[in-house]
């Protein structure tokens, strides 16, 4: 039984080889697919306040768009893939609790708010920037590789006033992923 009280039943073999039912906590699976790489604030002039412009100006001093200047394009069939995985994992007696984040919902904030999933599936682009050369040789920097999520094109194009707080940079670095709950 897990914290939500959900139970699933599985078959387990005993030392005599006889299968017996065992109750096990229902596992949570999370799917992130088909992110809207161009996610941004509405473009109406009235939506952009003086404070937004000030935040954007200050942000340019601290937030530099990614060194990788490529713009991500939509991956065909990733939404279909997510639905097929969701159907497969949620069907049958030993089903999983599946939550999908698609399109505008596939943001950095959504990823970082997920707690203790049994399975996480991403259908998106990834990135890897060149290694860093140090005094004792070349090493890999975990902030220079990761996955691209909703809003990444907005950040990469330097449209800082249009970035939604839930999207952030749109990049889930390996370092950030290691810190997930």
C-alpha cells in the first residue's frame, strides 16, 4: 500500500515454486512528450508591463541564452508514442498510475515537481555541448547535456520578456535531473 492507498496485485513464486498473489504499491509513471518548444507569453502589447521589460533587461545580465544556438523542431509522432505508452502501462491487472505532460505542459517546472516516479519517459530532443578542458585533461560537465522541453526555443532566441516562469530555459540538464526527488 502506498501513500495514496493504491494497491496492485502481482504473482510471486514461493520457495516451493507455487505462485501466490502479493499486494504491492501501485507505481507512478510519468511521460513528457511533444513539448511546445515555442511556448511563450501572449504577444499582445497590453500584456507586457514595465515590470516585465525591467525583468527582461535585468535577466540579460544574468541569463545568457544557451551556447548551442540550434532551434528545436517538433518530433513527429511523439504524442502518439506517449499515448501508446500510457495505454500499455495503464492497462491490465498490474497497471501503473500514468501521468502525461504533453505540449505546453511538458515544462522544466513540471519535470522538477514530479516526486519519486517508478518510470519516467521523455520523447523530446536532447543536447550535448562540448566537453570542458581542464588542467588535468578533458572532463564532462553535467550542466552541458540534457533534454529540451517546452519554451526552449523562446529562451534560445533570446526572447527573455516572453519566457514563462514554468518553462524557464526549457533545458533539463543532467545535473538538474540527478537532483530530482
